[in-house]
C-alpha cells in the first residue's frame, strides 16, 4: 500500500509513473485500483451502486457506478500514466444484448435460478458430469433462456458488457467468466455438446485468456475519461479469481483462505480438479488452474455465539499454542458441502466449555481443522501439496486464530498483497500492458 498515493485522491493529480487499472463490479458497488508495475497500489476508489438507483440489476446502474469510480480514481493520478484497463464481474451473471450492445431485458444474476424444466433437462442430458454449466444457476441455463428473446444478437457475462463499454467489443469474453457457460478450459474452446442442448453458438462470445489484450479504448470512452486512445482494454476475470490474484499468489501450491462468513479455500494447481459432489471445478489461469471449495463453517457460526467486540476481547486471553482437547465441527446449521459433502451433517459444538475464551478457542481450532482437512481433500482429488497460505477476510486479522491455523496447517503463512478484487484485475491489466509493449 502507498499512503501518499492514496492521499492523492483528495490532494490533486500525482505523477506516479505508468499504471494499469483494474475495475471490480460487484453486487453492492464498483471499485477501481491503479497499480504500478511492481504491483504496489497507486490509488483506489469505490462507489456504491445505490448512488444511481435502487435496482442493482440494471446495467445502466452498473455502468454509472463504474464511470464514477473510474472518474474518482483518475482525479488523483496523472491520466497520461494509464496504460491498460481490465474488468472483473460476478461469476454467472448474464445479460442478452442486441446488435448495438444494448441490453434487451434485466440480467440474471450469479445466484438467480432458471425455472425451466426443459432447459435444465437438456443441460443434464448433454453436459459432462464435471461441467460447471450444470444446474439452475449456471450461465448456460441463462443463455438458453435469453436466446429465446426477439432481437438478441449476443449473450454476455457482466464483465464482458462493462469491458465492451470501453472497447466497443460486444463479442469477447474470458476463460474464467465463460466456465459456467460451458466453456472447456482444457481444450480452450466451446465444446460440441453445448450445441446439442439447443444453444445457438453464434450468440456466445469469442473467448480469450484473462490478461489478453482485446482492443483499445473507443474514441468516446477515451474522451469521456480523458485517457489516451491507445490505452489497452484487457480481458478480465471473475470476482473470485480476481480476489485470488490480488493476494500475490502465483506459484503452484499457493493457497488462499478467505475467512469471511463462510470458509473458502483456493489453491493454484498444475492440473484441473473437478469434484461435483463437493462443488469443485477449476478456472484456468495461464497454464495453471485455480481450484477450491467452500465450507459452511466460518465467521457466521462465530457470530451466532459472540459479538465482534467480544471475540476480540476473548481472543486476547487465548493461548494459541495449547489444545483445548475439544473436537468441534462448527456449523451455523445442519448441512455441509466441503470438505465433507453431507447435507445432514449436524454442528458439533459440545461439550460447551464453561469458560468463554476456551469455547471460542475450541471453535477456532475446529474451523482450523476444517481448513486443514479441506486442503488435504483437494490434494486427494489431485491438487498439489499445499506450500503456503495467504489469508483474507475479517478473520485473517485475528492473531490468536492465525496462530492456531498456522499450527494446524504446518505451512508458511505469507502476507496478502491485497484483498481487493480490483487489485487482482489490475494485475491482469498489467500483464496485458506488458505483453503489448506498453510497459
């Protein structure tokens, strides 16, 4: 982090050398990061969606928020320093557009389900068992529904459409966003079975690798933001992949644990990992693959028992180098998805220690055991041995929990460069600028 550069957002433009810009469009707002070639962050900005309306599904609201976030970012840096731009969006969010790139109807978001038995039956019949395109929330299910609309020319992912506002290209996607729409990341093409579902292939975008240059700014985009017209527009990724990249993880065996309301594990692998029973599939990042799983355990179960203030207070009394001897499997409710796939698995939080600090410590131990089991499970499924861990999310700031996790996992813990998805996307924009000879 560079405090002086961050302060530049309120003190006028700062000469910072060449930068690339990453934009993250999420469920609540748009964020932008300007990154130097050494991966340090020169400036950042964030704008909530509700500044432009209450409908977070409205693409015009997305674009207004992105435009405001980028304008705010650029107000604090030398606009001539910008070499490239990339965008990430929520995985599985799709919208249909006409020949001019105008949305034809409200998008279907990442967690929206397609309630059409015919479509779901076609996908279930044709899609391989390990495909991420299976299920009612898949991108392919949404694309099959949208292709029925009159005037549709293309079905795009959220990040595709935002990037097109910069490049004018409404025919491009990236391998990460396309995964849940059925793209084959190993063969690097749309597989033949997709057409067998009834999908009209001409409506699907051309797919490139994250970090590939897809074009330059249109004249209107360059003029609107005061940028040079030769600024490269670079293929982005999903928000989840961007968050992984933001940490600085780059080597096979690097793991990233997100300690939020749930517990999410990701590891960079030299081969794709697929385990539908655990909800595991692999995105492709260059010549490596990003695989991971999510447990229902995590911060949500802690919050059911203690306030944040109480957790901080009790953590100060915990000795992380000793064991409570309690064997907990902390869950907020019945049911687990990974590393144990059992919808009937009950929470295990007894016997209840009379001492609150010991009770919290036992929950920390239980979640750390789930984390360790999760990485072992990924290895059993073909992922590499865990070599290092970077931690993000609110729980990563708790020193007692961190020490317990280090003891349970037995690998090096490395600092995360950032936990902002926009920073990971800026990293892709840097790759594109370097490849294009702009840096």
